[in-house]
């Protein structure tokens, strides 16, 4: 079985689906000849030709809109928005069109498309290459929102997203494209090759959308995380010797609430972790659901570890990022009494 | 407000903000004599294979076929047979009667909203005649003529307007936001201009697949100000997309005249110049000119010569919608003063002038169209009007958000059903 980093796994998912389905087309800024600024689409144009893999103008609104037209025609566009921070010019098309077309046409037209976009900080990208805008999409009826945290899941989820009959916004945690990140930015980066989830099967397989993964079983508390923060959370509990159950949500919408509920009822404590800003972040939804479903099982208030409610500051990146220190304080709080 | 370093700026002129104003406001006497209207037949017709730049003089001209003598003149005369002309005329008359009856239905409280296209009927109906029935439209809310001309049942349109039991969109969409795949009519969006680049995307899909069908995108003068207009033009130009892009310049975007969208500086057709695509400016009240221009652009697109931006110059003779009262921002008699006339009267006069029509036949046809619309209205109202809707089958509200109903929507559906029983 090959060992892939997340970029190679995503690239392979494209190759598998483009070979299987002649209706899959891939476009976005720099994705054609060059293969994308993060190399996710490398080699696709050479293998599948210029009319199926091509560069788009710097026009996120135009990229999404033309993908809508292509999906209306009968194609399955898989588009790349180069950074999640750039997605806003396409937001009207995503919210008002992509998300609504099945509903407003009573399913006469549907929008099977994938909007891939790298998100998150920790790469010294400053305010415009670091954001985590997932909650702007989880709030929109009609969209599915998927965030992988390993190469294995990245390939399986992307294939599932391309095969899904509904539009999927697919956020790629770019801090962990090349290796899992424990939150200690001053330590050397570990490569994916040391991680078991870098073993990626060849060919077609899927990881189901709407299904979370219990990545570590435990009894002390439940940690809900996704993307980069799954690895930061795992490192934090190891450092503190806590027997935590860590759930990688993998899909935010539709959410796998059963897995969450079962775990929190077992542990009685819950910590929600994301890199996005706190106010109205997806964590707020998770906390609300946990208290609705598990209130009488809770032994402590549900805590949140998040980014601050500020823009992502360049030089202060590691004071912004919800790293080991923020994790430590929150774990102490949620485990107290 | 700070005014730093006034010494440095003492001799500088005061900057002025220009806020465009229409020529006439309520109480003024509209006078369009300053408007340049080139005579019919004066615009040259280039071959459809010419480089885009050779069309650019036509972006400031006006393609017109029907002359003051009601004869068809010049190189753009499409030489249509009388049956086709009568079909376009009949479609226009049907649209106008349909609009009048549905406008009245809204006033009678049978629905919430309606939008007429009075004065603009030639644009959609003659376009429908010029394109193949298989070509795909991404319309705005003022191209109901496409559906009518393509034979979409009037009853189905009305059921959508009433959001009733016959509404295929299940009461989810604002009246007139039709959608029909079979008739090549994409779901209308209330977010303006979104459909313009979508049309380009559909045609890119057709080109990727080596299809022979083309797409036509529609936008109003006001919504050309949206970024989506620029996206559409950019993608159409970059990929030489087989698409016809139409801007219906009816000069009014609710209360804002076309100057607020930039019309004081250049025609809308001239926007083609900067993108390097073909452009045509067309008398939108002249059904023959509309037909000829669309036919030209379609032939160009079908032979991989690229996209064309067509500006249909017309006038919105009535309010924006049933929620609008134009007497608050323009003279009430402005529509009557509009010099390009009424598209129905003009085509009728042409058919009469060539000996293919007369007043009796026209009045007989009008009666038939009226009966057809009345019968459709009666039929659709049997299936209900808006005030009676929204009570039964509440559960359908939760369908089609996704292909399957996820747990959170299933929960909310149960709650909504329970509320419905309370």
C-alpha cells in the first residue's frame, strides 16, 4: 500500500474519479498546467487533457458560477478555491445558487459539485491565507461541509464528495498537508509517513460523508475536533496523560450526532476544539447540541478551545493559534471538580 | 472631518461627486427628440465569421429592420415567412394578455407578486423563434415570453404563480420564478445577474462535451453592474464560449435609471469591446431586428466563432413589479413618449403592410389568445390560489434540501408537522 501525504492522497482521489467518471471536470486558479499552488492537481491536465483540467481566471465568483452552469449541463465540477480566504467573491453563488438549486427546482436540477479549498493557519499566511470560514457554510441549508484530517480520510472523503448527489464544500487543513501537527510550532514537522493513516489504498474507496471517527477511545472526557485540531488535541491529552475520547467529526453537515451523544453520555465531560474564531463558530452549535442531548450526563460545563475573535495576525500567529497552552487551560477547566 | 495641510490644497479645485439624474422626473414633459435613432436598415450586417472587432461599430449603432413605413429593410432583414411572423405576433399578444390577467390576479389577492414585461415582448418571443428549441436559456424574470413561445403550458405558469397544488416547484419559489428543464429554461433567481455566468458555464460544458447546443444568458441593464456580469464576460472571452449574452436595457432598474448602471458613458453593447468579443446594439422593440441579431450571434457561437454581447434597447413601459409605483420617480406618460414604439403594434403594422394581416384577423387572434389565457386561469385556479396554500403537506417543505433528508431536518420536519396539528 502506498504511503501518501495529504496532497498526494487528494491528488490520487482526483485521478481515480476522473478515470472513472468522464463527467468530472477540474478547474480553478493555477490548477491546470502547473497543478495548483499546493500541487493537489499536479499531473491531472497532462493525464486527462486541457478541456477537463484547466486554469481559471482570478474570479472565484466566476469559477463557482460557471461550475453551476456545468452542473446544470450535466457535468460534475470539482473546483479549487486557492485559499478559503478567497472564497467570499463566490459566496453569493454558493449560498444563493449552489445550495438552493435542488430545492428551488424541486430537484429538477441538482448541484453535484465539490468546492475544494485549503483553510486554516499556522503557515505564516497572514490574515488572507489563514482563515477557517467553515461556519459560514455550515449555516447554509443545502450544503454539506467536509473536513478531513488524514491522508486516508482525505482521499476517501474526496471520492465520496465527488460521488455525492449534493454540493460539498471540502475544506483541506493546509497546515497538515505535509504532516500531522501537534501544535508545537517550534518543533520539527513530522512527516505523514510515520502516521498509520498515511497508508492509502490504491484505486477507489470511500469514507462516508456524515460519519465521525472515534480516533481515540477514552473515559475521562470527550473532545470534538476536526482538521488540524484533531492532532493538536491528541497531542495535548497525551502530554497531560488524560484518557480522553477524541472524535474527529470529519463531516460538519450532516453531523454525526449519534457518535457525539454516545461518547459524551459515557464520559460526562466535553471539550470542543476548532481553529476558527469563537463567536458563532461551529463550536457554538456543537455546545448547544451537547447540552440539548447530554445535559443530565454532564459533570462540568462544556468548554471551547478556539481562535480569537480577531483577524488572523501575521506576526502573532502563534499567540492566535489555539495551541498546547490553550488546550492545557481548557482541559484543566473541564476536568476540574 | 480632518482637513490636513490646508495650505497645500488652497489652490486645488474642490472635487465633485457626480450622481446621475434621468432626463425627466415626475411632472416633467418627456421629450426624447435628443435621442439618436438611426433609420432602419442603416446598420451593416457583417458575416458571422468576422473578427470580433469588426462588429464593434455596431455597439454604438442600432440594428433596426422595421422602417417607419412598416416595411422590413436592410441587410439585417431576416426574410421570415409570414407564418413565423404571425407566430411571433401571437406569442407577444399572449404574453401581454397573460401579464395583464396575472397582474390583476395579484391585485385581487390571488397571489403575492407579479412582474410584467410590457413593451419588451418582442425580445423573448423573437429570440425563441431564432434559437433552436434545444438551446438553453438562463433568463431573468422578464423573459416569460421564452416559455410562452416555446409552448410551456400557461396553466403550469399560473400554478407556479399561485403556488398551488399544480405548482411543480411545490410553493417554494416567489411567483414568476419559473423553472423548466424540458423547455430549456433555467430556474430564475432573485439574486440578480447570477444566471449570466451560469449560462457561460453551461455553454462551456457543451463545448467540453462537443455538443452542438448553445446557451443564452440574460441580464438587465441595472444588473450589469454586478460582478457576475464581469465574470460572465471574462469567462466567455477567455474560453471563446458558444454563448449568446443578452442585456435587456429597458432603462429602469426599479427606480434607478440606466445612468446609475453606467449608461451615461457608453452603451451596454460597448462593454463587448473591452473584452474583445462581438457586440451588437439592437432595437428591442423591433421583433425582426431581435430575431436577426440572435440568429447572427447563434450562428457565430455554433461555428466556434465565440460569444456575442447583444444589447436590446427598449423601455420598461410599466412598473418594476406589482410592488412598484413608477409615478414616484418618472413621468407617468414617459412610456407613451418612448420613440421606438410598441413591439406588438410594430409587427402587426408590418404584417398588414405586406398584405399578410388585417385588423379583423388581429382582433380574432387577440380574442383567441384571451380565451386561451382565461381558460388556463380557470383551470389553474381550480388547483387553488395562494391564500389557501401552505397548510397541507408541510412535510414537503423539508424535501430537496438534500437528496436525502438528514437527521436534523427530519427532526425539524416532525416538529413542523406537530405545529401544524396544534
